[in-house]
C-alpha cells in the first residue's frame, strides 16, 4: 500500500503565562495528535519553531517551513 505524505496536522497547544523576573514568560506544550509526541516550550518564539518543525518536516520538499514562522503578524495578501 503506497504511503501518502501527511498534509494535515492536528496539534493541541496548551500555554500559560508566568511571571519571570518581573516580565511575563509564555510556557506550554504542543502535542501532535497523529504521533502522540509532546514537546515543551518556554517562549512564543519556541512555540513558533515547534510548529514550523512539525509542518516543515512534512513539507521540506515543498519549500520547508512557512515563511511567517515566528512572526506575530499575518502576512499581507
């Protein structure tokens, strides 16, 4: 049976904000439902990197990780 490349991902993201030396720090975890794999992060930048890795791993032949990985703002159409 031929295997198809995964084009959809279901992620559960849990995040919370903690005070770290007077500045807020976002922490949490990402669980990929298809694999059951859970990764923890300690900043929103790390969250974006984790998502880019999950999506980028499936689309490396199609150009790699999304261009906006790590950006807070959506791109203009």
